[in-house]
């Protein structure tokens, strides 16, 4: 089975998990917030598909997008950076200004003021 919308029942499970996460974070999203995306070396079948990412982006409300202050991408692999470049024509340029690539979790905690 695969993850993040790549097929089968796992796709439904991750879609539901994403919706639950969006709902649970609603009180936080009202204020400015930062998010951390861990992209540790995923096998090809574990990577989120473009379809899943597109649906996830569409699911987010304007408030989610507007109040995001910084998106930290930890261990951003080449495939993920390439995927973001492919999305550029379809996503606001403001999002790309909010992305910060970080090599490791230790660097994230050491170089940036993040409440854990």
C-alpha cells in the first residue's frame, strides 16, 4: 500500500487524516502560524502525489494560506523541490516567499525560534 493519495485505501486514510488536521488546527490558524514539513528520504511509493498535494492545497481556506508565516521544509529532497517548481504557475508567489529549506531537525531547532 502507498501513502498520501498514491492509491488504494491508504489514499482515503491520508485524505481523512489531512481533513482532521485542518479542522483541529482551526483555532491556531486564526493567528499567524508556522508549519514544518518533514521530507526525510521517502521511497518513491511513499511520496505524496501531485494530485494529493493539489487537493490538499485546494482544501485549505484563504485564512490558512494568508496566516501562514513560514513553511519550514526539513530535509527537502530534490524531488520535492522539483515538485514545487512545477507548481509555481498554479500557486501564489507569496507561498514561495514563505518557504525556508532546512537541512535537519537540529538546524531547525538551533537556527530558528520555534516553540516546541
